[in-house]
C-alpha cells in the first residue's frame, strides 16, 4: 500500500465510512490536535522519563488512537472511550500525587526536558479539549466521556510533569506576578 493516495490534493479528507470533509473542518482540527498531542507524548517518552511513567504513557498513546477514531466516526459507531478510561487516569493521578509536595502556588512550565515536554503535551491536550467542546456543539452524538477523558488527561500530564521534576530533584519555578 502506498503512503500517498492523492485523494486529499484538493483540500478535503476522508472519514471512516467514506464521507469527505474539508481538511480545515472542526472534526479534522480535533483529530489533528489529538494526533499532535500523541506525537508530543512520543517526544516526552524519548526524553528519559521514569519507567512507570513511560508504561502509563504507552497506554495513553494507544488510547489516543481510539479517541481519534471515535471522533472521526462522529459518534456514529460504538464508543471507544468509556467512563472507565477517565477513572483509570484519576487513579494514576492519585497514585503519583502522593509523591508530590502540596501545590500552594501556580508553577511555570519547565524543569527537566522530560517535564517540559509533558507540560507542552498538557497545553496541547487543553487545546484539543477546547476544540472538542466546539465539535460537540455541532455533533451532539459524540460521547461526553471524550471530554472527560481529555480533561483528566491534561490533569494527569500536569501531575506527571511535576513528578518527573520531583524525582529528578528539580525545584519547580513558582509564578510571580510581573516576573
């Protein structure tokens, strides 16, 4: 199978089921942003993260493929993201949070290269979430669990960024008004 099909050369793309939509349609924006998020997680995983975090993110990356497929189907087929997936992210957050000092201030994204990548992935996840909210207005058949999953995932990525910094002995930079 060739990697190029030439079917998108006129500015549209195919969805599962055969429908064609403009490449700048909201559904493709959401799918593309989720793909960008998945790629950013791959970069974070390449930045020497702890093994337990790497294992968790391996599963998240696979789940994001399920997520993108569900979005591309526009809610017309069986759900791929379920309440249990968001609950699993909550469990991971709770598990890792016990290693972290209480958060008493806003912190600046950064730290180790791995933590900085996780913060960057979190911001991409938030953008995907915002786009999904817009798409859900257009496509009411989409499952609410999709939104819950992205919301929990961004919280997890924030927690993991902090965790990676703490485990590396890197002190978080506290936000100070006006620098």
